[in-house]
C-alpha cells in the first residue's frame, strides 16, 4: 500500500513539473534515473539513488522492485534466485541465511525445524535423512550407529527398544523372539542357546543336552533313546526293543520274545522253552510231551494221537503218528501200546475193549484179530495149534474135527477134500486108497462106496478107473483088472470104454474085422460097394456094375455113369476135368470124335455116338 502511494505521487509530480524541466537541469529523485533528462523508474533488480543516470544492479542475494532506491538483502529463510523478484520462502526441510540465492536442504544427521536457522545435529540414537525437519528416534527393532544413516534392522537373536546405536545381543541360555522388545526367555531344558538366537536350538533326537548355555550334545548309549529336546536319554523299557537312538523304531516285543530293558532287539525264546513274559528273561523249559520250536510264549501240548519225543521240534505228521493199536491222549513222548487181550480202536483216547475167545490180541491191537487158521484161541491171549485130523478156519476158540471124506494135516485151515480114488473117515490126517473094483469120487467117505462100483467098459484098481482099450469091451461091473476087457467080435467095432459091442455094428459100405476101434478105418474101396452091415472082410465089398460108378464106402451100385462118359464094371467115383483128386477107376470120357448125345449109363466106348459130319466133338462131349 505504501509503495503504491509513493509511485502515484511521483507520477503526479512529474506531470506537474514537466514544463519547468525543459528549461532546467533535471535532477531525478531516488528510485529514478535520468535518461536524456527524462526520469525513469529504476528497473527491478537495480536501485537508483537520487540523481542517478544509470541504475545500479543489485548484488546476488539481494533484490529490488521497480523504482527501488536500494537493494534489499534476501532474508534468512528465503532465497532470491533473481535480483528482480521478490524473495521465495524455503520449503520445509530446507534453510537459508541472508543473501541466499537458493535454499540448502537440511543435511542428513541434522534437523531444520525452521527455514531461517542453521541445521541442528541429531542427538545420539536419532537420525535424519537429507531434508528432514526434525530428527527421528531410531525405531525399536533397529539400530542407528550414525545420525546420518537410516536405521538398520536388528538381526534375529538381538533386539532394540529404540534410540539405540547398537542392537542388544540375546544372552546365551536364552532366546529373544522379538527384535523390537527386550523379551529374553530362558531356554527350556533339552534346548540350548549360544547367544544371539531368536529361538533355542532343540537337542537332536538320539542325543541329550545337559546345559542350556552351550552346545554340548551327547549321543545316547545303546539301549537308550531320545526323541529330541531331551536333557537325558531314556532307558529302553523292559518288553520293548529300541534299535535306533531317536526312538522312531521302538517296538514292543511279540509274544515268544522278551527284553529286560536297554536292548536294541528282542531276544527270541530258544527252542525247547517257553517265555511267558515279554519284559522278563524267564525261559521255562518245556515239559516232556510238549514242545517249542522257538519264539513261543507257551509250550505246545503234543496232540492226542501223536508222540512228541523231542521238546525242540514239531512232531512229524507221518513218523510221529501213533500207529493203529497204540494211543496217545496228548502230552506223551511215546504212544501207549494197547495191552494184550484188548483192542484199542482209537489212537487219541484210551478206549480198551476186551477181546472175546476166538480172537488173538497179543498187544498193540486196534481190533480183535481173528485167531489164525489152523489154530484155536481159547482166550484172547493164548493160541494152540490144531492137532492132525482137526482144523480151524480162523476165529475159533477150539479146533473142529476133520469130517469124513476130507483130511486135515497139522494146523489145517480148512478140511481138504479127498481126491479121486481116495476116501477118509472122520478125524483123518490123510486119505486112504479105495478098494479095487470101486470108483471113489472126490470126498468119498468109505473104501467101497454105494454107487461107486466100477462101471462096465472100465476096470478099477486102487480107486483109479481105467477104460478098456479101443477095440475091446467089458460088460462086467466092478472089474478089477484089464483081463475083463474082451476083443470086439467080427462085424462090430468097439470105441474106448465100450461096455457092449452090439450097439456098434459095422455099417454098410464098411467091413470090421475083430478088435477094431472104429469102422472108418476099413471102407469099401472105390469101384466096389457093400449094402449089408456087420461085414468083417473086404471080400464083402462087391464090384460096381457096368454103366455105374461107386465112390469109396458105397452102399449100392445105383450111381449112373454121367453123360459124356462110359463106366466099365468096377468104376470108382466121377473125376471131372480139372478135378484135384480122383479115385482110381474113375469114369472114362467119350473119346474125341464122339459124343454121348445127352445119354448116360454108357458101359464102354462103343456106346459113344459118332460125331456127325459138319461138327467136331472134343473129348467127353455131351452134344
């Protein structure tokens, strides 16, 4: 307001006095300068004393406005980058002294609460960065070793509660979980800290740590364990095995094994013993009749029906089975034999049945065996051989007398029937020869059995029947020698064992001399015939008639000579062309150049017809 009024008065004065100046020397007032006798306002950035012809420039750090009479020093807290402009206030965090052309940023490590005063150094435990208005307290959890550096965070295991130049290290035996608090916590037993730790180190598994202030780690001894964080190793308890020191593989002993403590493995119960407890080393030796193959909490009882000779092995399913006739009710080293006179049908229970007479149980019997053949068993424990003439089929308490018609040698099982020609009475040891003239069939009971007389055609000596030879006969019953056999008479034949000749006359066509066995040996030869039976010589065979033919053993002369042939007297059988066999005196063919003309019964060649002219007739031609 003052400056504006001042400029106005100067302007009015200039206008009022202009006519006067033209004739006088112009003297310009302060704030103006004379330019060709014209007063002009002094430009900004300069000052013009009274009667100044040239504006005087302001020095750096000062300034002036238009019409300035002097330069104004730039006050502290301001800066004057130009002499022509008004001062500019320093920003917060900057400062300046007088005559400043620029504001200086507050240096790191200082504070500048005002812009017109020099920086104040930060106290220890405080810091500032460039351009700070005030110093900041070093925060908790950091330290500020210099006032002109930013805070540095505390490492884990140390802490700062603020305004500290160094972090406080956590002591040994404790841990400091926070870097911003002075919380110091003592390590738990089984952990330790060497200092400067944010947490305590847990003692590793398999070891123990007796002191929380040092890293003394002691490995667990064999048979002890620690799972981690231990001040002492734990003794492996009885009944448990601890194969690893960290306890991760601990296991309870199974039945049949044990541990008495501080063991890395369970002890397997030895063979032949039982270990009833897993936490005690009690090894009970198996009693006889029981067994253990090892690793058992109790001995196994030998099963019924078996023997267990050893306490250290399983009974063999074949060799240790009680055989029939013995038994075991269990827990036995041997099988008990069934006593004599009894049967023991079961091998697993002591069931004994008294055997009856007629059986023989000498011991170890599962049934009552029949008394053997040829013997008698009056009691089940005694045996007697049958005397000659007696027998036993088995299972008898006494021997039976041998029946008639049979014989029984010593210890006979069954009576043996007397063979042909033999007989026996009751109680016979051997069979006797039958009487001559009698035939004894098997099983005969007398030497001359009724109905056993030697039949006709035979003779019997010592009970043996012999047939009369062929060609002979005997009509006598009860014959005792060959002398009773007679020659068969002429005209008859007698086969073997003939009792008569009358029933076997020699047939027609044959002749039978005396003492022949069969008629077939004496047939009438071809070219002859015999029509009468009972003939005894070949003279009874007659010559076959002419015009006919007679094969061997012909009984007549009725066979007509065939067409194409002629048959003289005594002609035998017909022998046709290409026949393989022919009788002698066979029919003769009509010669070539002749034929029979379909006629038969020709007696000689002259009866054959002459072959007609214009034809030819081979041998034996019919037409």
